[in-house]
C-alpha cells in the first residue's frame, strides 16, 4: 500500500499594489541630498501606512540607494513597518515599572480578546498589538497607548474593555 501525503494548499493573500506615483514628489524632494534615506522611508510610510516592497524598488531605481541599505535601515529602526498595520495601534509598555506591575496580564488579555499574537493585526484591520520597551509613563504603570491616548493603572480586563469600546465606536 502506498501512502500519499495530503498537503494543505498554501493560502494566497491578495496584495494590492499601492499607487507608487504618490512617491514622485517625495523622491524629487530628497533625490541627491545627503542623509536622504530616513526621510524617504518616513515619507513613504506616511503615505502608505507602511513601506511596501514595490516602494523600496522604486526609490532604489530613482535614487540609486541600494535595496540592502534601505532594508538595513528599515529593519533596524522600530519606527518602520514592512507590512500593513491596523487603524489603531495598541502599544503595551513592558518597561521595568510596567513589567513589575504585571504588564504581561494586559498583553495576554489583549491577545486573547483580539485573537492575535504580539506584532500582529486583527483580520478586520482595526487593531495592531505591539509590546514596546517603554512609553515613559512609569508613574501610571502598567500602561498602554492607543494612538495618542494613554491608559494607566490597568488590569487586563480594563484594557480589553477599552478596546471593545473603540470597536463599538468604529462600528457606529
């Protein structure tokens, strides 16, 4: 008897190619200027919410900056994103003060409620969950930020309630 392995077909994700012509004014502004790499990457991320692979290629072709240099900078600095993020980025502080005050309970509760791992985005594109080293709000430990709003002295349940309220507001 011959046994054949049944393989699960690979999931194909549709990747929409952004309108790269939006990069033209940015490239024109910084082309040939010393120290242009970070402003180019920041501007690209501001346009698209992340830095698409096609944008790296276009910037490289138009400016002469090597792809390896761009990826090196983009992967070194935490500010740059190589994949789309949610409309609301939830940052949970795991600095010393927050860690001691059980920031892990907040992250674990949010992971369970959102159904995502740290660094992932919910399927509806509404939330991205991130653990960060420090938010600079040690007296409010444990802390999370959603956008520019800071929430302190949290429990896991309180954090989940805040996220649920945002989801309700978004559905209205």
